[in-house]
C-alpha cells in the first residue's frame, strides 16, 4: 500500500470524499524518474485518477500546454498492467522501500 493510501481508504469508509493534491511526486521530483517529465506526469495522473478511493484531483496547470496534457492523460484512462509496473519501478528510485 502506498503512503497515504490507508488514510484515503479510511476516509472513504467514513463517507468522507477524498481530493488528492500535488499528484506529481511531492517536491516535483519528476526529473529524477527515468523517461520524460511529460510521460511521467501522465502516468502519475492516470494512476491517481484510476484509484477508486480518490474522488478528485487538483493539479497545477501553469500554462495551456499542461492543461492539454492533463486532459489527454485523463482521456487515456487507467493504466495497463504494464504501465503500472513501469511506474512502480520508476518510483522505487525515489524511495526504495515505498513500494513494499
């Protein structure tokens, strides 16, 4: 279970709606992940919007290109099994024990 995931699940069980903020790796560490920043942002947004315990997501969109990219990520839908494995592997770089 991801850090914070238990809190979202607990809130959901209590009937509390859950809104996720800053889904793109705390501290904007996308550049530390393998691959392009845009692809990683898309994977993270798709992962988060596919979580049943998350009712909504608030993301920063500082320019119109980011708006388009975020909309495209949302339209792409949930991650495939392969994409989920790819994302989990990338996140291990940031926190080797975060996926355990």
